[in-house]
C-alpha cells in the first residue's frame, strides 16, 4: 500500500468543500486531479469512501472512519512543519561557563542584523555536552573535545588561558604568569566541563586539584585565598569578581573553541553561525590579550 498525503488532502477537501469542483479550487489544482487522487485512495484501500451523485458527495461509513484518521495525519504533518519552522526561528546554543567571552555581544548583534528571522538564544548547561545530550540546545559551544562519537564539531576560534587568583596573593602583583608558578599549589577545577588538566604541567611540577561543581563555587574558593584556578580568557571577560584577578599565562597552550551538534542532525543555520563566530574571533582580541 502506498498512500500519499495528496490523497488524504483531496479526501478532506472534497468533504469540506462539498463538491469536487470546489475542492479543486481549494487545492489549487484541476477537478480531474482531485478525482484521480480520490480514485487512487479508494483503489489503495480496496473500498469506496465517497458516494457520489450529480449534486451531492457523501462519506460512506468506512469513509467517515478513514477521514477521521486522515485529519489526524494531516494535523501531525502540519505540526511537524511548525516545529521545523520554530527551530529555524530560534537557534538554541548551549554553553557551560562562558558563552563566547568578550565576543558574545558582538555575535548577538551581528546575528540579529544578518538573520532577523532567527532568534539566537544562549542557554547555560554545566554538562559535558553543554545541553546537547538532554535536548536543551541544537548547538553547543565546547572548549574540550567531546568524547561522544555522535557529536560533530567545527573549530571557530582560540582563547588564551589565564590564571585566576585572589587579589591579595603576591602573584597578583605580576602582569603575567607561567604554569610553573602553580606547581604544588591547589587548583580548583570542574572535571565535567573544565579545560584545566594535569597534562599541562610536567609530572613533577603538577598542582593539587580539587573538584568544584559550579562557577560561583569556583570563584568563591579562589577569592578566599590559598586556592587558584586556570581558565579561558572568556571567563575573565564575562565573570569579573570582587577579590579575584585574572592574569594571562604566557606559556600555556591556547584553548580551542568549537561549535558542536549531533552527527546527522546539523541545524540549518549552523554553518552561518560558525562563520560569524569565526570572523568575530579573527577580527578582535579578547579583553586579556
């Protein structure tokens, strides 16, 4: 059996319009096309759905039951289209701690100007996939390589690493620091989404790591002293904190910023957003450069 949506639309139109002629007008096609669609539907089902006379068209008992189901199918098809249109109008982008740092407002402003039909929405989700896994976002800004092979990414920029420390710490008097300054010290890290890993240091120069669960907890520990942090310059741009200072790390490797999506389900606007973000990163430095 090979039913087609046009067959179901023809059945509904004939019943709603009352005649094949009026149904053809409603469907913007010829009366012959409507007749062929109804005949094809009845042939596929092996039963008559409409009783016809020169002046009147009526549903058979089977036709009434088929029409009820046809209307539900057509409604679902409409809803699917509405859902797709809504997805195009609103592009949800997840992130963990920082969106795009100092570039965030620039990207938002340019997106509104270049794509007024689409609303760019950033949503925070402190998970490894920044909301992709649980469906909170269609795209995600990631600063660590995803472990899930179902996720695809594209590089959109790079950010410098910065040290985070209490403003009362003697190291805060320096304009820049190096990774070795934190050998043997205690570093607060977010193991789920953070970019600070032991491999940044030589084995005999590694800090002591303690876990944190949120950005606020992380900054509070650092502000209290004796605990330090290493993060992206995007965090420095978006999360200034009384009692905390950010200092560039001149010997630390850059952090890759990637835009991610589910493999095989790339949003229509993904390439446009990736190009816009890449262009913005290429144009201007972040605040700590």
